[in-house]
C-alpha cells in the first residue's frame, strides 16, 4: 500500500516495523507467512514520486505528531506560489498520493494540500497548537468525489446500458440513488461538490453518459468536449 513512498524514511520505517513483527509469528505458521507478499498484493495506480522529498515528509510527519505549526511555501496547480502558516491536522493517502489537511492561520479555514506541491516546509519547534476537538477529516470529505470538497449540489447523469454494470457495481458516494429507466439506461443522482475529479470521471464515459444537471457542471463538460 505504501510502495509509492519508496526512497523516503517513512517507507524504511514501515519495513523496519514489519521486520520487528516477524519474530512474533509462531514456528507453526512461519512457513505460511513467508510468501504472503505473493498471495496478497495491492496493485499500484499511477503513483506520485516522493523519492526526493524524504526530508520534507519527515518534517511534516514530525509536526503532525508534536502539533507544531508549519511555515510553508506552496505552489498551486495554477502555478501561483503562496506562503502559509499551517496547523497540520491529518495526512491522508489518496490514489498513491499524499494530501495534508491543515488549518490556514491567515484564512482561519481548514484546507487540503497536495504534498508534492510544497516547495519548502519547516516546523516551528518552539510552538505547539491545540487541534480542534471536533475536527473530523471524514466529515471534511463528505461532499467530495475523491479528495477535493466544496459546497454540495445535486448531480444527475443518465448512463447508456453498456455503462450501467460499471455504475451499479460500485458505491460512488453515500448519497447516490440509482433509477432504472424504461429504455434500459440508468439515472445516477448524487449530492456532492463539482470538482475536477468529478469532471474527469464523467468525461471518461464519453458518449455513454448525458449529464442533466446542475447547469454549471453541464457547461464545464461542454467546454471540455
């Protein structure tokens, strides 16, 4: 699950932890446990490369553990560089990538940051902050179709019969509702934020999907096409 962090101290610590557990395996089960990496595997997605970011990730994890604020230089996807003072709250893995949920002290809001976009990161060793007792990272993503959240809207999309099995066999979001239409198509209604992740997913179905709303999403898809 963590092969995408190869080359960092985090990956080395994981390997060390597994080695420390091996002596606890009884002799009766030692042979059975020897080849578990062949019996079970996690197929990696297109992973982000963190091999050159080991020191930055170490600094981030240490700040998380000790509740130290971070001085950060960050480049957004648009190319705009910004400086932040962050209170790190949660480090999440998503699709072979690392994302930080942290409070931006200037805006007084909790935001998500892609770790590979940090140009510089240093923790304030002499200061500690109190994480909010009611912070729930899962609640932060309740409107997300992945890792990017925002205000929820009602999304409605109709899929052709050949795409229907793919839609039915997965749970896409807790709010989803699926309706079978008379002509064999299905309508998926789901309440979540309009994001680039959602747009890319819908674009992947090509002509097998027709998005009914909201208008903002319809227009953005039309522009892409």
